[in-house]
């Protein structure tokens, strides 16, 4: 074997370094899951499941399945022990099977809910929790809260054991508290129960639907554009709109509803989309009162307010009270007090319908 020249030795080390760099680069690539479904399995959720890893007991044995940002859990957010689910699977570059979609059969509820008893509690999911009843550990003690097909879970990715959540619940005709909506603690908005509470209980079995507010909406009738077409809901004394009172065109809502004796669908509760609160200091020494009308671009987070002096943008994160109106629709005349925050925005404090 002949002696290597300096050029050959340099080329040898250069190729070796390139090979090492390529190997390290492969290790640093992010884990990716294919969207190609390779199998669909059925089974029950096992203890130890987290928001990132699903442990599933199937007829063929136990499985560990990754849950990632691409997993579609819109049809099944409840991943508590004993829950029967169906999972479509794909291969990931990390060697794990990844969930493409998680689904379950929705049960039918026959319980009447009293939305005038609404309360919001925070805590952790306890280890006695089942797919039907949440044992919720709060600072005030353990609560038992039932899950319904109409429970709004748009504020959380999935529901798993030993994680903190905020739950809005009401009393049912079966004497249990029932979950109306559930949110992750990291994304829950500031308390929005500042509007008028329901004055009469809901009389009927509720169902739930999501959609966007349609142009024809008025204070007593919500027109909602859904995937199945446009629906109409009466807004009356039994409607709880404290978590979704801004009904301007295009706003996304989830509505719990029931059949009224007048042949109309009636809104039992309305839940909108609101930004997470930020730590802002208010200049309470400089409070102003203005009158105007609700602008069409308004949302649960920002009120676009048309005044004689021009359009104002007011954040809705520190509202103390809403009086003389249940919902805010386009063109609604209001008187409101506001002040400037340390974020340079004006913030609405008290809202009064005119």
C-alpha cells in the first residue's frame, strides 16, 4: 500500500468531517409524522395518557401513540381512562406511531340544565375521573362534574389526567353539576361574567353547535352560519351570553340551544373567542364617558366604537359591568366609561345600553 500524499490526506479528512456533519444534521431534524393513514384502531384510553402521548388498550395489546400539533381531536377531546375511542394512525420519523385523527361516538344527553346557576372553577383533573364524570380537585375541595355531548371544549387541546383546567359549570336536573365549557389554564380569558345573568332556567334538553354570526343578527335573534346552513336562535331571559355577548358579523361562536314551546330554537348559552388577558396597569384617575354605536368589526376582545368624534378601539379585558343589554350587535347604541392602560390602548370599564 503506497504512501498517501498531502492532498489525499486532506481529502480524506474533509469527507470524514462532511459525513459527521450530515449525521448530526439528520439527528437535529424535527420529528415529522406522515399524513398517510396506515391503520385505524379502536380501544380504551389508559392511565398515563398525556396531552402528547396517548396510551391505548386494544384487543391486540397496549399501544403508545404520539399526539402532535397535526392531530385532529375536534371530534374527541376527552382522553380520560376508560374512554372508548377510534384512532387513525400514521408513521413518524421518530419511530412512533402518530395519531392523525381521534374520534368517538357521542352519547345523547337527556338532562335539563339550569344556566342561572353558572359558576367557573379552576383546578386539576383527579385520578378517579372517568369518561363521564370529572373528579375536579379545586382549592375549595373535590367536585364531581358531568361531561355532556354539548360541553364546549374549544378552549383546550385534549382533556387528560392531572392537568389544570378552568371549567364553567351549571346544575342539571339530575342534581349533578355539568360542564358547559372547559379551557386550558394557559389560554383561559379573564372572567367575562359581567353581563346580565339568566333570569329564568332553561326548560329543555340542550345540544351544541359552532359557527359564525350572520349579518341579520339582532338583539333578540341570533343568526348563525354553520357547516349545515344558517340557524336562528331566540335570545331571551334564559340565555347566558356572559361569555359571548359580542354578536357582530363573522364572530365565531359556540351555542348551546334547546327547542322552545314556540317552535323556535332558543339559545341557552353563547360562548365566543377571547384573547388571553395581559398584565396591564389602568390609569383609574383619568376615566372618560363616551356614547356611540357598536362597529361591525367588534369582537369579544376589542370593541370598535363609532362616536361623533370618530372610531375608537377599546379593549374588553377589564370590563366591570354590563347593564341594560344582554348582547352587543352592530349599531347598538351604548354609553361606556373607559380609561387608558399602560399598553397605550383605551379599555372599556362599564357598558350601558341606551
